[in-house]
C-alpha cells in the first residue's frame, strides 16, 4: 500500500468525491453520500468511510 500524506489523502478523497458526484448528477439519485475520515490504528493512516443516507 502506498504511503500517503494527509494532504495527498485529502486530495485523492476530493478527486474521488468529484468523480462520484458527476456520476450522481447524471443518475439523479435521492440518496446522499456521507464521507467520514477516521484514523485507522491498524493501517497507521487515515481512511474514508462512505455511507448512503436516504
């Protein structure tokens, strides 16, 4: 697994979110994505948890 700094992790997360939102605009889904950043001790880095909320 590649070592990511916090700044690059946030940049990758925002880019993935932008790509997801562009596809969501095309499909017009009523559900919302909620992305939460948490620190995972086992991985030793931050990770994103994505949830769908109707």
